[in-house]
C-alpha cells in the first residue's frame, strides 16, 4: 500500500496513480507536494474514478499515461447502414419475382394450364372450368410464394449484417 501525497488516499502497490485524484505515484518528485482537496462523494451525483490496472512488478511507469479515448466503431459512410444494399436488393427481389411468376402464369395461361393440370389429373380437359381456374390460381399463388423466398432471405441477411456490425 502507498499513500497519495496530494489527497492522502491509500492505494494498492500495483497502481501507478491515485484512485481518488489521479496523481502519479511519484508526484512529490515533480513538485506536486501540496495536498489538493478532492471533491466529496456527496457533492457529485456520479463521481468519476480513474483507475489503472495493477502493473507487473518489473514494469515501472516512466511518465503518467495520456488519457485513452475509446476507439471509434467501424467506419461506415454517412447515411448508410451495414447491410443496407443487401436489404434493398432483397426487397426488390421479394416484390419483383412473385410479380414475374404471376405475370407469366397469366400471360401463358393456355400453354401452362394443360401441363400443370396434367401433372395432377389424368384428363384435365374433363374438369369443369371453375375448378380448373381455382386449381390453377392456387398453384399460381403457391409459385408466387415460393419465388418470394430468395428476396426474404436476402432481406434477413441484411438485417443480420447490421446486427453483427453494431457489436
């Protein structure tokens, strides 16, 4: 244990500066022999304590260390978040691919209807037109939902990239 020459606070041997007033351990050598009044705990709502980690016995401080500022986070361009481009592409794909599937199903109805209904029924020509339209519409809806998946996956990947980048 050592006693600070400024504020008379007892400190552990491993600390290079006082935990109360941040004076270096050898402050008297540099002309700081007069005690300084430290603010009371009751005067400040949240007192700031500046401590250094205990140093190894072999290392001796040459000079008080400069104040360390936290490193800035990952550099991003202003107005852009991480994964933003991937999210935009995902949204575009989630909108455009289902629209393309529905447009293809509507524009090529005559050619696709016989093939698709032939997969499920032996004689698609004998089905009533209402049932034929309902089954074809249901299969078109299923195809549109399946084509929605790549866009949603990219959109989710963009959100994951943003979450990873924040940490």
